[in-house]
């Protein structure tokens, strides 16, 4: 079900703070957006990027930032839904980074699930993927 205005506004604030803190490589802020539950999961775009738990997700951000420069997320489309204290977002974005001295842009699909704990929405699941441009179907 579509999130109400207040929930959508709160989730957008988390998504924007995530993008901003990722770009600034601000580990403290980005981790404040993530639940500390043992079963939280984040899937990245590489085959080995299945992270379970707060410590593994923290290590993934540190690894990301050691491999790239000038990271940024540019959101193109966002759908936010919710039920009770759980919300989910589907996002089309562009991931931008400097890799080996070259600026690169990658189309990106993101899903995030957030849970409201007290008065704060926290990320409990995230999945990042690159759409496969080779799969073009003429229907």
C-alpha cells in the first residue's frame, strides 16, 4: 500500500541522508541509518557482496570507499510503500564514481526495507543491482 504523506516524507529523508553520507564517505552517519539487528542484510552489485549484520555492512561501506572516488547516488524514480512500522522503497538511480581515474555512471536499481523503531526509521534490508542491458526483448 502506498505510504501516507508523513511516512513517505520520513523515508525520503532517510534515503537522502543515505545518499549524502555515502557521497561524503561518512561512516558514522550512514551506519546510524542501519538497524543493529543481527539479521539485517545488504546485497551489493558484486557476486561476493552478501552482507549479514551490522559489522559486515559497515565493512562493505569501508571496502566500497577504498575502491572508488567521488561516489554519488542520483535518484531518478522512487516508489515508497508502507504497512504499520514497515516501509519499502523501490528506486531507479544512477551510481556515479571515479574508477581508476575515470568518471563512470551506472544505471542502478535499489530496494530498501525499513522498520520504524521508536521514532526512527532504520534500514533492515537493502539490495543494489545493475540492470542487465544485454537482455533486450522485442515483444
